[in-house]
């Protein structure tokens, strides 16, 4: 009986190992000089006074001839608007988008993105989060899109980590994504469940964006980036997420409090069905939390020692592969089990808040299940 339990527990881990191993070959984007200038850079910003200047400065530092950098202040309650105006005064490329009152049924970011797209003037538009730093020219993404017949292209950023909380919990984002989504297969097959995007950097051909519906398709979705990629695929439009860690970096959160709020905002909403959420939670809990405990207890009870130690080591293989891929600190391997436990609790909290509570809070706004 114990052998059957071991087999069941290890199936998902082996599956994760195969995907994580394949993603070792998901190489960084190969940079080249582009002649494309017909690009509008669109930045939705809410309460980003600490980040917006660094973001825009990094774009300007590439010395690329963009059509415009259009910034939408999403009714910030801090000094974001003042910062944007200050920057716009000194650089004519930086423009301030006209702000509209948030319409009912929309999330703040989706509405801001949609308004930015409508006010943009270029054939290609790229949405950039205000907490990102641009390292290289963005117009080269247009060349890649044209070469691969893509109307939507996302660049997965390098995730910057400084605080202890970031170093413990932020690696879990890449762990969850890249042990479940095989990127090389995603490029070959346009299956919707292989769609992936990171909101920090998403490029669209504007005509295709509006033809399919743009952010109106995900107007009340808190997990709008990847959901949009999957809807585009469902409608027959190819898209892909490149490894853009050499092009763009992002510091998503700066404390445990902000990590908790951000992950909680995305965790449950990232699942389209409750059944998918519960299945993932069950697999996650059993494979990466209960299984190591069972293996360890069995080993110390002198029961199936060889098998227990093999399976326990097997559990750490995908963790090590992801650490190697993204060059995480060795210390992250040992904090991983604690991070998994917190993620399980966070997932439950996200679910109960959305289903039975008062909804989820994000940037001083309340979002309830639609």
C-alpha cells in the first residue's frame, strides 16, 4: 500500500522535473538593433511615486526613437501625478494620457491599459508596468513578432529581490510557473492552456488588439495578463512569452506585507474554475509539503528507507533546476519548504476572501468576485 501512495505522490514531482528541465533550454532573448520606431510605450501607474521616474528614465536611457511614452495616472493617492508632470516637462516624448473615471465592472489596471491603447498613436503598443527597469531597446520585440507572425508578445522579466522576504518568497513565482508551463512546447503549439504573459511587458499589434477586444476581454479580471494570452490563443491568434530577463527587470514587491497582498490578489483569481483551484492546491500540498514529511517520517521509522530517501531527494530536483535556471541564492533551496507552506495558507486566504469575505484589496481598491 505504501508503494502505491509513494507512486501517486511522486507522479506530479516527476512531471515537474521534466518541465523544469525542458525550461533550462528557454534561452534569453537574442538582442539585435532594430529600425522600428513606430512604437508607443504605455505605462499604467497607480501609487507609483517611488518607481515611475526610474522606469521612464530607464526607457529614455536606451536612446531609442520611440513614437511616444504615454503614462496614465490611475487616480493615484500619492504624488505619482506630480512626478509624471515633472518628467513630461523635460522630455517631449513623455506624454500624460487623459484620465477617465473608472467604470463599473472594470479593474483599475485593465481600464487604464484600455484607455492608453485608445489614446496611443502607433501601429504597435507595448504595456510596461511602472515598477520595471528597461535594459535594452524594446522595438526589437516588434522584429521578433513579425518574424514569428505574432500579434501579442510578452517578455518575462528578471525579478529583482533585495529583502529577506523577497528572497524567500519571490522564487516561488518562477517555481510555480516554470514547473507547470513548458515554454518550448508553448512556442510550437498555440494551445490556450499554454498561454503565458507577464504584465510587466506585453507587446501588441494595435489593430489586432482592438479587433479581438483588448483589455475589454479581461476587464474584471485580476489575472489579466495571462488570461489575455489564453483568450487570444482561443481565438486563433498566436502569442508567446520570451525569456526577457536581459531586456527588462522588475521589483514587484519590497516586503512580506506587499508580497502577501500581491500574491493573494492573483492566487485564486488565476484559476478560471474552482475545481482547478482545488486540484492545484491538493497536488501542491501533497507533492511539495506532505510528501517530504511522509518520506522523512518513513525513513526515521526505518520503513522503506532506500525508497524514502530517493523520493525525498527527487522532491528537491525541480527546486534545484529552477534555482539553477534563474541563478537564485543557494539558500533559497532550504527556505523553499517554508515558502510552500506560506503559499498554501495564502491560497486558502485568497479563496475565502474572494468567495466568502469582502473581496481582495489592491492599491486601495476593493475587488469582489464578479
